[in-house]
């Protein structure tokens, strides 16, 4: 799961070519992961010894059952980087949940994500520094223009208390309804201090009693227009407003997705260069023209032409894009 759902997805653009050191490093890393995984799986019956041996032979030229199995070099794992990447992946999960709640699909770019990572387990060089280095990965994963890490979620959420009548009843008896009203009136600041371990009291009549965690549930709601998701001290606040420029980029990304799918269906190799023609209405044309170079780079097109209609000399493929009719024609470049 770490390989297919994170590393490979984050590194797809590095597998298009082998021309430079970064591309070769990506392939070398994936090669090592698959080869070692084969060695780990090989002893398990009934089918693993055979499929792993075939894969291992294809990768290395030798049988997995004759391959050396040695321990890694001590200290080879960068613990700080592993920890920081764990933070990034947790925030990414929350960011996807925020997108889902906002009803904005991942291919639609958004302007901003504000994140809070709990201080526990921070890397020695400082959590903020490590996370800032990895923030481009988070931005790419969630299709966000700007990712910001802040130290506190105070400005992102408002805390409200939900009374637990059964627990309060044991303390306040017939005055439980009044105690519940007092709990509901507690301020966000008082609840934050309560969560941090500071004693919290409510008064009913002439009697004041200390509350326990069983007496109430702290509920978080977004303070502003951002969509906020929280889990275990991690927060992800998403600005879900789609501007005109973001809308056009989203359409361009949808075009790229459809073209990539067509490449696969038509049997094109991953590295095949193509010529691409796109036909559609005014908004589609505007989107393709605005992101023409980016589209060309993504689909490996040497040329991208856009017009309202594609002439009849080319085989076209039509699809619907947010209620708009689009047609594309792609051919292998000569």
C-alpha cells in the first residue's frame, strides 16, 4: 500500500523517461522494493514461491530462491524523515475527507490548505522545518496551490460542549437540566484549557462541582468558511472556493485525465509521444489554451491544437465534461 498508493502515485512523472539522475533513482528505488518484496514472499506456499521467482528473474536475471537475504545497514533509515512523512500522510487523509465534505473532486485545484500537526513526536530539527520541506508532496497529493502549517487550531475551530445527562445526573440530581445548560454555555477557551488538563467547574445554585471527561463531549466546528477535519490533534482546513482561474485549471486537468485514459485504451506505450487535438465550447477552448504547455507535458504531446470542432480527417473520441461536450483526437507523433 505504501508503494502503490503513495510512492508510485507521487512519482508517476519520474517514470516517463530515464534521461536524468532523478528518473533513474525512481526506477532504482522501485526495482529494489519489488526485488526485496519477492524475497520476503518467496517462502510462503502455495503460489508465492513460483510467482515471486518469475518476477525476481525478470528483474534481476536470477532465482529468488538463490538470492542473498541480508539485513539492511544499521542507521540506513532516516527516522526523522519517516516521522515527518507520517504526519504528511495523516494530513493528506484529512484533506481528502475535507474535499469530500465540500463536494470538490481532487482534479479541481484549490487555493489553500491550513494544517496543524501535534507537537508530539516532532523531528529534532523542528516539525515545522521538516514539514515545510515535504509540503510540495502534500500540495500535489491534494491538488492545492498553497499549504500552510500553523502551530494552533484556535483560529480554525470553535469548541462547544455537549452535556452527558446520565453522568451529570449522578452529580447534580434534580438540578441536572440547569447543569446541562451551564455546560452548553462554556466558552471555547475554557473547553480548550479543560482538554489541556486544567480543572473545569460549573455552578448550579449555590453549589459548584468539578466536571470530568465523562460529563461532556467537546465538539469542534469550523470558525470561518473553511472546511475543517480533525483527528488526534491533526487539523486540515480547506479553502473550498473555486475561482475562475482555478475552474479553468480544473477543466484542463479533466482533459488530461481523459486523454491519459485514451492513451491506455488505444495501446500507446507510456513513453509514446503524440499529437493532440481538442474541440469544445468557449470555456473548454479557454482552459486548453491557458494550460496548453502543461497539458502537452502531461500527455507527452509534441503539439496541442484547440478549436471548436475537429475536422473530419481525424478519428475523434467524444465525452462529457461537467455538462460540456468535448472531443479529442490523438495520434502517435511521427
